[in-house]
């Protein structure tokens, strides 16, 4: 895609800029090619440049989502290899462009539980899109396998018929695809060996959809687990054995040290009180994810699938048809930013740490994404007074313009 301003630097001036140190100051951001050339509070001479007056709007790093199944009526499950003729109009470009217009400039592709070979095939195809990014779409950082090694009692919207124990051959088949992240239940037979195998291959191992207690969590961490998938969702909680209270995965998560954790901050999955508990317990280890589905951006009544499970957009959230269970969210990260800051009153710089800098670090790209700083990728988001995306650049390419 060639843009009329290709070859010329872009200067965003007259802005309130979220600086790398977390302060918001009047300033300018200079984009040159695919990188940020300068972030400054001094006046910038825009001679020969494409000058954009932000008129006081807030300029922040692009958002980074580590848990997302789809958006805009399309999902990763319909992935087509980028080398085919059908690739241009396939689901993946639709999702990535929808995200970029929502200010999400980088993402993992989360794949729901399915047959092992089906998941492996999707992971292989998604690798092609990771290696050949769209110029005007969010950058695909890798695949997140959410399953199939999950506890059926905490399966949520995952089809229980597709959940399996992590047998060595199944683990090896998925390790071969080099996923960026996998969510699994370490208490399953073979679970700790699976953690060890994925971690050794460089995959981020997340504990989720699990009945693990503190002992199993500790063993998983020792084997290489480092992350916790969506607090309160698919997590066991306190039980009693006679007079004794036995902590579940939730309590092990909230009391953990050294683990990062995610919440779905769409205003539907978790009430404000639970988000505040997570914030107080986990502090700088907490991130927000969307867990968005192809229902994101679609009207009530739209139906979609998570593998074999049918879901529907209802009252602004995904619901499993025929069950009192959420089927992912229908809100992308820009909506989560607005919920946290405008409805709950969290400071914008703090929320953006959860939505950009921290997830970039977890994904291993914190040296080039998640901050507005010289030399970083030009993933830049300009927000209006309602924290809605006004303009977006992905690696220097405009993806949203007024």
C-alpha cells in the first residue's frame, strides 16, 4: 500500500504526548519511515514534512493485545495461508485492519480449543501472516493456543469434547508450531512436562482454564510458566475441607509474585470491585486483554463460533448460545481503555501501561513497541477527548484517518 505522504516524515504537533517516563506533556512526535524519529517538548520545524495538528489531542503508543480471537466479523479460525490467491480478502486481513482502526497496533492470534492437528494447521498458517505483515494492519506477533490442554470443569466457552490431556505426542505436535503463548491447565496428567516442553521452546506458558491450587501453580512456575490467563474467568476458587479453606487458582494468582496476569476489562466480564482487587494485588504485573471475538464491532444478534461452540452478541458481550456463559468479549482494547479511565477513573498513563507497554514486554517486543521513543516502531495512536481513536499509524503507515 502506497500512501501519498510516503517518503516524507510526519510531524504530529500541538499534542498532549504520553512521554516514555509516564508523564503527559505538550509536545510533538516525528515519524520517519517505520520508526519514531523524535519525541520532544520543543517546537519542531515541519519544513518538507507532513504536518498534523493534533489540536491538543492525546498521543500515545499503539495498543498491544495478547488475547484476541477475532474482530469485525472475522476470526483467526478462518485463516488462509498468505501465499494463496484468496489471502487478500480472507479473515486475517479483516481482523488486522479492524484492530488497527481501533488503535490496536500489535496482537497475538488466540486460537480456541480444537483437534490438535487443526490447531497446529492454524498456527502454521498464522505464522505466514506474522512473517509477512500487512502495512496498514495490526502486526501479528504470534499465535496464542488457548487449549486444548484445559480442565473441563473450567472450560468456559471451550467445547468439552475437544479438551484433552497433554499427551507427549500431542504436546510435541504443537511445540513444533512454535506458538508465542499457550494457555494450559498444569494439574492435568502430563501438565508439568508440557509446561517444561513449551517453555524450553521459547513459548510463554500461561496457566488458565484450570483447577490448579498453589502447589500446582508453584510446580508450573518452576517448570517455566510465567503468565496467568484472564483472572476470575476459568479459574477455580476457594473450597472447604472440613473447617479448612483451600485456595484455588484465583487465590494463588492474586497472591503470586513473579507472574504476570491479565483481566478482561470490558465492563461485562468483571465488575469494578474485582478489577480493583486485581489492581491492588498485582500492580505492575497486571495487563488488560480483550479476549475479543469476531463479534467485536458487530451488532446484537450477530452469531459466531469459537471452534464448535456457537455464540451470540447480546447486550454488548459474547454469550454462549443456550448457556449462561460468556463467549469471549465484543470489545477491543480501545473500549477497555475508555472503561477503565472514563467509567472507573483510573489514570490514563496507568491504564496505558496495562494496554501497551507491559503486554509488549511480555510478548518480547518491549524494545521496539509500547513506548513513544526515538527508534521505536512508529505505532502511534491519537485519542480524542473521549479516548476514542482519531488517527493511527502502524509502523509509520496510516491505518485510521478522520
